[in-house]
C-alpha cells in the first residue's frame, strides 16, 4: 500500500469506529530506508513524523538532511534506548519507548545541553518474555518518577506480542485487540491522551481500540 492508500485506510477505520477524522496519525517507520526512498515514498505525499528505531541511523539521516528543509518534519525514536545512544537523539521530538526512569533522567540531562527536550511515551510491557516495557502494576509509580525529571509524558506505547501458530487468526486478533483496549484504558486512568499502538500488520485493531499514533513502515515501502 502506498502512503496515500494507508492514510485513506486510516480515515475509513476512524469512521467505522466513530472517531474524528485525523485522530489516528501515521508515523512512517523509516528504519533501514535511504533518504531518497523516504522522500519518494513519504515526504512526496506531505509531512509525517518519521520513526527511527536505530539511534545512529537517525543521527546520520538527520545530519544529512536537516528537518529545517521540510517544514513540519519530525523525528520520532521508536526503538529500545541505550545509555550510550541518547546523545544521538537531539533531533527527536517524541521518544516512544521509555521503560525505565534512568532513561528519562539521561534524556533530561542531555536536553539541558541541547536547549530543548523531547516528549515521552511510556512503553507498557505486553506480557511476552524477553520484551521491553514497564510492568502494568508499575506504570503509575514510573510515570510519577519520570515526570519528576521535568520531561513531558504524553501517553503510552505498546507492541502486540507474537502468538503461537496454534491460535487461529480470529483468536490472535481477539488477544491483540484486548491488549490494545487494555492499554487505552490504562492511559485514560492515568490521564494520558497519546496512544502509540499498531504496526503494519495490526493497525486496524489499534485504531479500533483508540490509537492516536500508528507506526507503519513495511506497507509504505513495498
């Protein structure tokens, strides 16, 4: 699907869910794509947040083609965060995957040198072993501690887990929708408005559950 087709699909999904048009925004996941490919497949159709999952790749792309050349261009960081890579996040306006207070503290410290700070999303652990995220029962305390760094927490992010092949597609979709709906409820209870949920394979379920940011990459570049 081209970017206009994905956006049109998002608008149709919003309508089906009784949501306001434009309430689910596309984040174009550009990991592994060249700037030429990004310009052809994404920026040729307008300005959309660009989501990078590798800090050094983000640094290199931002240095080669500054956002100032494209009004409204935003970099989002959507990957796991390592201490030695935080220095590369200067161009970022939103970090999607905060899972520990030390990450926010390190970003706040770096932001003092940058003169500006990105907003944050807390990543909710999805229950899958070996995955990143804040356990559900620690969300409130983590949110409080992260806010004490002075940074703005806009919402939650979650990734759907991989389910075994013994489940039917309908059963898998039911479990994913349950996770997305539960994440939306937790965000509401915490007074958080932003919800980063859904990727190329499951964003229709995420929109149905209330996602405000959907992270689509593969579909845009094929």
